[in-house]
C-alpha cells in the first residue's frame, strides 16, 4: 500500500501532522478529554523527545504537531504500519485507544500531513460496527479479595476485588456462603461455572459465575514466600528443575491456563 508522505515544513524544521477529532470544537472539548486524545496520539507517533505539540485549531478539534527531522522516518513508519493494518505492540494499542475514544464520543478521526492534501490515516471511531461475540460457558476459577456476601433468598451474591476490578456477577447457595463468610476481606479462589464474553476490544469479561467451591489463598508477600522456601532442606539439581519446568508447562508442553 502506498504511504502518503508528510510534506516538509521547511529546511531543518522536520514534518508536521494534523489529527482532526470530529466531535468537539476547541472551545467545547473538556480539558481531561483533550489530554486523553493527546496522550494516545503521542503514543501512536512515538519518538516522544522529538514530537512537539504546536497548537489547537478549528475544523472540529485539530491537534497540530511537529516532528523533528531526525525522527520523521521512524514516525512515518509507525503511521504507515497503523494504516496497513500490520501494526503491533504500542502502535496497535494507541490506534485502538484513539478509535475507542472517538467511538465513545460518537466521532471519527483523520490524520493528515502538514499540507492537508492527503489523508495519512483514518480512524473510523463511531463507524466501527460492534462485533457480536458469543459468550462461552466453562468451569474455571476466579481469584481475589472477598469483599461482600449478601442475599435474602436461596441465591447469595458474592463480590470480590481482583486487582483493580470489582467482580459482582458471582453467586452461590447459603451453605457455601456461610463457609465463605469466615474469609471476608481475605484472598480466596472461587471455583465454579462461569460465562465469559469478549468485547469489541478483544478483552474477555466475566458476566456470571456460579460458585460451587473455594480455597483460601495465602496472603503472605512474595518475599516471605521465598524466604520460607529457602528454609526447606533440599538440593535443586538439574533433574528437579526439569520436573518443575514440566509441571509449569502442563501436558504435552502446554501451559496451564488458570482461569
């Protein structure tokens, strides 16, 4: 695919890009939202020390940036990869993040070169069709801090904190809930049948989880755990290390998926 090359700004000045956000005017866009767009736009272009914000202009909201001459080829390659669909890593994440911002704002985006005669990259934003993914149901486990148990009928609802995520779709029976109550605000591993669904960003979300068992987890720190292991009298020879590697890989060399 042919890449539209940005027009030179002038001798020694590098190249420029203009990112148009078809959602707000410069006067109406919230500062926090503008900062989110600018942060992801900067990640897309990369070369943070050599990419500079110039100004905000009309035409909805247009971010104008200048790329120093020595960084222009690398930035151009990143944009070209995003345009061809072959982007990976941070380029792909930034492109998806910008599209999500635009979709949430019911907008589209366009990246042009400094001459404004050629579209370098399109951001479909609101035009992206929400791909529907069928949910999957399987037996698995969920780890986290038990933060709540409530319910007045036979189905008792459970909430756990897993990292920064609060999971609320878990439920169980009264008998198991009574046993779980002794572990309130402690780390546990819940077992049961869950239903997961993948969103348009490719992330899997837990929709519901029927708990049929649990284990209490040790909340000691990694440092404490390693110290305890070092006190165990044993010799770690090559054979023992090979056995540990095989246990981690699982049957036929496949890694064990925990959840």
